[in-house]
C-alpha cells in the first residue's frame, strides 16, 4: 500500500521465511516492503553444528548437560513411523516412533514426549502443553513444530536427517530455540558425512536473508514464465540475480506508469499488462 505516513493499510501480508531481496522487489514491487531484521533485546546468536554419526554420542552428552541445567530440547525427525520393510522405495530415515525408543534409553532420567501430524488435535494439545509447562523435557516431533511454537525454556534442537530438509525449513526449525536469553543450540544430525553444501550454508549465513540468497544460488531459480521453480535458470530469472538491474527497472516502471497510467504510448507493454 503506497502513501504517506498517515495512510492506513488495507492489506498486511507477513512471512517468517526470508525472501531474497531481488525476488522481493520483483514479486512485491507494488507494495511497501518492511523488513524486520533485528532480534529482540538480549537474544544470543544460535550455535549451529553439523553432527556426523561419529559425533552423535558426544552430542547427546551436550544435550544431557543442558537438560541438567533445567533446559528442554526438541528432536525433529523426517518420518512419523518406521518405514514399511515391504516397500522397496520407502524413505529410510529416522522416525518419531523409533527415536522415542532410542531416547528413552539414552535419557532414562528425563521425560520424553512425542508430537506429530497423525495425532488428534486433543492429543497434540496435551503433548504440547506438557512440554510447554516443563512436565516433559524432550519433545520428539516432525516438522509440525516448524512454526507457531514458542517454548522459551527449549534451547536446543536436534534435527535428524538434516540433509533431507530444505534450507528455509531448517531456518524455521532452528528458530524454535531462539526464544530466550539463554544460548541456543542447533545440531544438524546427518546420516552420512558432513560435506553438504546446504548444511554448510545454514552454518555460514549471518542471517535469514543471506541464507535465502544462498538457497536461491544453490538450487537455482528455475524459469520466469514456466512452471519450473528450481534448477538451471532461464534468461529472465538470471536477470533477477542482478540487484541493481532489478532496482533500476522497478524505478523506471513506476516513473513510466506515473507519466502514462493507461500505457497509451506503450501499446506493446499494455498487451503484457495482465
């Protein structure tokens, strides 16, 4: 919505997932764009580590130390149930069901709770309430906790099969433990080695906006007019990588419409004015 400082917006659109600035200017060029890029006062930077199988035991001990200090932890799994052995193409990944058995043995002194999409709304509410109130110390869940979950005492998160998640999803999951003044920890548990470009990107990015740019560069932008949303870019999407070009085009577009709102002097542009 454009106008002066006294203008009352008719539409407010919000997203917690950072969008690369070049795409933001292109997709939302006719909106006033406000970026909230500061953390609340007192928040500490998250410590993110890539954990290979050989480091798993040591990581469990780090989590045990945090739990003994009174903190809580999330454990995120790609699956709800263990894969069906009869299905050859079933995704072989850690599940909430299998990790419940494992973590109850690893942390017998702590209460473990589960949360996933197959539970009824009432069951979800009970599980979340137990964790929020501190009755459960470890919450094993799927990515259902990606957004809308705020437990300030939960300061560590283990993401199993981290290489299976997208960068934006990992960024959102990591945000679950950045809710207090305690030091937050994010452990990216890998099933193989730690040489993964996307996982390194989430470790190196200083903020979500830098991560969004890295994500776009890694997976490719796809096609501007086609249906392909990733992979090798076409000419149109390649042009969007040039921020100065996008800004210049946006400025010229606004000036052109202001001079000729009906595009009467630009019949070819008018044909493209969907």
